[in-house]
């Protein structure tokens, strides 16, 4: 797949998913009123999607590695668009929930492939700019999503929100199919078999964890929640044991075995938890404590998206000069400082400054940590690497919102912001586990892959410097 097509499709896929989530949040009250749905039923339009996505991302990444990132991306985009159209025509909330779960399945297919296509199309030392462009586009979608969703819901109705993605999903899905390379060389070695037991165990672990975290704020720590958490932990242990003994693991060593990958995934979880937990908290503080209406609340938070967009290209320069370790640590420190500013803010201007720090920190962490995860992975495991990155970005927000909701009831409306600032500060210290400037990953892996292509041999499972 040509680089321009890979970058275009990667950005389009990321924007379609990001826009879908942000516009739905605004439309949910109208959806519930029109379909006479309870609050719990409306919540499942989000929960069902999250469970499907979180449980299948890594397995979908492995499928993309085995059968082609471009093909899996196309299937994901076309299916996502078709499910969106179906939701727009749904006669009842039950249909909406069911189709949102279907949409989550296709979303899981397309998201890892957006990163896998970039890793396959670009050399490791040229990934920074494509990843920055992708992150900036996500920031733009996050900024315009609530405004677009509000405008469409007010002028046309909630169904129009789901029609937004139908044409782009179809267009870029077909573009990916059209950009194939019929003359591509055949695989020299037998393809690994899909690890179905591993996929099931990991899906049970992640889906159970997400559901437990989503339900925890409403129900509290009940025996049912404890049993669900224990089941997820048991599935995680069984998955680790299975992966150690299977010949074709779901998560190959060359996707997670390289230095810094685990730390980078941890940074993504911490940063996304801090961001979404802070947004959840600040919406209530701005509207209940300061008396702002939803529009002024959204305008107050606009510096977050603006700085996220600006931080992405700046991060490419910082990575080249300072390396992933220092860049990520500084960004997490800015994120922690932004949370402290928000915790002490008393007016819109100070809130805007806090949101700006939040956007600059998160945008930088997202580019830097994703760069480590994707660049470290071998091209043949890029889908799994993308699935792990997306899983981290899906688990973090659920964890952050659950933490914010729990602390809100225990210690007041500002307590979650102080706690999340502590999480970001700890993550900044833990960023020492990332590669430094002199040990930036990718060069050794690139050399090994080039040698493998020239000699027809398979590269080692993992390459380290």
C-alpha cells in the first residue's frame, strides 16, 4: 500500500471512530427521550460498544497481521458505516444497543489496522510525522464532535448523528480495497495459525474488566462486581499461561518483548485515565459549581483540543532531540500540572489554562508513547502493537471515569483532580522505562527486516539494541 494511501486511510479511520464517540455523547439525552428508553438502556449504547471494542482489539490486530492490514481495515470501515446506518434507522433502543455492539466489533477491526498500515508503509525512523498527523486529526475530531453533535441533534434529530460517518466510512473503506498491490510477493513461510483460545481468554479478561469498571460507580463494590473482577483476573492468568506454552501466541514476542513497550502502554493508560477522568469531573464542576451552560462549558474546554493539535507536530521535534523518555516525562509533568490548576480553578480563564496544559501534555504523550509501541514492533506484528495501543487508550478512560466517580462521592468534587494529578506524576517518574535519545528503537529492527527481505529468512522474534 502506498504511503499516501496508508496515511490517508489511517487518519480517516481514527477520525471516524473519534467523531462517533464524541457526537453520541451529546445526542444520548435526545435518543433516550425519542425511544422512551431508561437511563440504564441509554448507557448501554456506550457500554456495549466499549465492551465489544476492548475485548476484541488485540485479536483484531492479530487478524490484520495474518490477513493484511489493508483488507481488515476495509472490512472494519465498511462494517462500521453499515452499522451506523442501521442505528440511524433503528426502531427501538434494543436495536440501537445491539447495533452499537456490532459497530464495536467493526471498530475493533479497523483501529489496530490504522496503525499497522503506517508501520508497514513507513520505515521506523520516519514514523513520527505520520503519527503526529494522526494524533492532530483526532484532536480536531474531539474539538468539533460535541459542536457537530449538538447542532445536528438540535436541527435534525439524534439519528443524523449516526449518518455522519456513513459516507466517509464507505469511501475510505473502498479506497483501501482499491489500493491493493496484486503483484505483492507471496509469503515464504507458512502463516501462523490464529490463536483462538488466547483470543477468547483475553476477550473475557478485558470485557469483564471494562464492564466491572463501568458498573462500579452506579452499583458500588457488590458481590457481583467482586465476582466479575475475580473472573477477569482468572482469565488474565489463564491467558498468560496459555501464551507461554502455545506455538503461535496471540501476542508475539516481537510485539511486546522489545524494551520500553510495556512502559509506553502504561503511559497511555495513565494519561488517558487522567484526561477522561478530569473531563468527567470538570463538566460537573463547570455546570453545577460555576453555573455555565453546556455551550459555554464546551467553549471553556476548547484549549484542550487546540493544544492537543499543536502538540502533535511539536512532539516530532522533541522526540528527535530529546528522545521518548524525556519527552514523555515532561509531557506527563505538564499533564499533572494542568490537573492541579483545574483542581484550584475558580473561573473560566483559569480553567482554560488548565485545559491547555492538559491538551499539550496528552497530545505529546499520545504521539511519543504510540511511537515507541509501533516502532518497536516488527512490521509483521504491527497489528497486534496497534491493538495493544488502542486497548490502553480504551481502558484508561474507563478507569479514569470510575476513579473520578468514586472519589467524588467520598471526598468532594475536586478530589478526583488531585488524585489523577498524582497518577500523572507517578507515570512521569515511571517514564524512565522508555528508550532514551541514544537508544531510540527501530534502527536495529529495520536492519533486521531489510536483511530478512534480502535473504528470504525470517527475522528474530524480537530485536533489541
